[in-house]
């Protein structure tokens, strides 16, 4: 059966792993360097926030809500107003 793994998310953001130390972002192996990235699932409102205010604003809100690279399909939507 084909079904979405997390129906509330609409897309993924490819980002540097800003939630990790800079030393984790690249691994040098001989004459090659491997760069690490994370995939962050986004709600539609978060995509709209990113488009209107920029990626830095979105990632700042991820920090504010203490959202990291571990995917949590029940995490809060950082673009919605708090009650």
C-alpha cells in the first residue's frame, strides 16, 4: 500500500547540520572531503515562512523550539502562532 509516511509535511529542506558542531559538517578522508547535510521535513506554513522571511528565520525558529535533525512527525509547526 502506497501512503505518505507523514501526511502533515509537504516537502523537505536540505540544510547544513547547523544543530551540530562545525567539526561534524565535513569529514576529510585523504584527499577527499565528505560534506554532511540534513533533511528537515517542513509543514506548508514553514515553507511559506521560509519564502517570505528567509531560511535563517526558519532555522532560528527551529532553534527556539529546540527542533533538531531527528525527524519527529509530531513536532510543532514553528510557523504557527503560539496560543
